[in-house]
C-alpha cells in the first residue's frame, strides 16, 4: 500500500500571527475607508445644496423673488406669525402652505407631491393635506452624513410621520427683542420673517435687494434635525415647516423654544444627542459645514468662521464682504 506524505499544517502560533496581521491591516484600512465614505457624503451633501440653489434661482426667475419662509395669505398679503405654517384658505397652493422648501417642490422635480392640494375643497382639510405631503422623505433635503434624517417623526400623519431635512434657510442676523422674547424675527436675510408675534406683509426677497452681493450672502446652511430621544421626538427639522424647522437666524436666538441653551447660538461643532444641538448651525462633517450662497455656489466653511464671517454674511445689506 502506497504511503501518503502528510501535508504541513499551520501551528496555532502561526495561525494567531496571521489573524493578528489581518486585524492590524483592517484597523489601518478602516479609517481610510471611513474618510473616503465621509468625503463622498460631504460631496453628495454639497450637490444637494447646489440643487437647492438651482431651484431657488429658478423660482426667482419665475416669480421675480425668492420664496418666503412662511406661507402667504393671498387676500391680506400677510405671512403670519411664528406659529403659522398654513393658511386655511382656498384654493390651497404651495404659496399658502408650508415653508420655502414646500414652495420649491416643482423646481426639484417633486411637483407631483403637492398635487393633492388641488383636491382640497374645505379649509379644514388643508392642514391634514400638507402634513401628509410633508411625510414624504425627499433625498435632496437630506444630508447623507446624517443617520437620523432618513427617518420620520413617530406616528401617522397628521399628528406624526413628518419627514426631516438637514438644511435650514438663513433669515438674517438681526433677531430683535419683541414682546419680551428674541427669536424667529430676523429682518435682513434672504428668508427674513420680520416678526414672530404678529402678521407681517412681506413678499420674498429680490436679488436686487441683496446689496452685499449674492456671492457674499449665505442662503442655506446645515443643521441636523433634533434627536428623537433628547427632544422628545423629532420636534425640529420637518421640511414642510417654517420657523426653526427650515428657517433660522445666524446667530440664532430662538431661546424661547429650547430653553437653557447657549444664547446666541453660533456655528460650532456638536453631537446629535445634545438637546441644544438644534439651536445653532452645525454639521456632521469634520471641521465645518457646507453653505449655499446667494449666487448658487456652495462653500465649505470651517467652524473658525462661526462667530465672525458667517454671522456677517447672513444679512443681505450690511455692507460686509465674505471671507474664507
């Protein structure tokens, strides 16, 4: 009978050495992979903002002004107070409902979402209809670096189920003391809201009013939505909404909505599970965040610009010149 030679085998020590080498290689590779993934996410986020810039300029070409941050009452010409996100009037349109993100839906190839508004025959149906529309996640409104933004607020519309956004329009930098409170009343930005207490008659901002120059004026920035645990549910960051959801001042002084937080809130690093993270501009990118400028370009600003350059660039007519 022929003898078969035995194959050499790994010893336990050799096997452990190989496993250790593989583990070290994986440990070296993971940070590089994560950096590549974050770079891709940051680029995708920047592209989202570019798409918003194209949509906002297309809206301006159509209506000769940028969309208002609050809905417009067609009869009185009023934008309403802080609490108003929809006018119960007929016919219901993208102008009478929601914030600026609602109004640019047709310009980001999402015009079909607001089709149900045409079927509204009673003013009591309007709020439910807009909440159902707002339950649809829109990829252009979501930064891929944010793991929360792809989810929805808990529940079923209209009481819940509202889809989230990572982006917020700039209302200005001059929030003022009104009836004992600051917040949601900036008057000098592209999405100026003017008053949180009462109705204000204000159409959208025209490009000609941006005397600082469109390239020197911020229009939209990053602010991840509120964490569901620390905020008691996704309270802030609904794309169908207005103040503090899709419009905020820089610096932000909305201290009446989330109390006990640094006031004013500047662009600075934060983490999703911080209750106060929703009260200021920040991003989940390393070192800073993307900002959409009035001319449609997108710039990445470091947090070093949070208390100097960016607040100055929030106004349309302050005479400031933007920096890097």
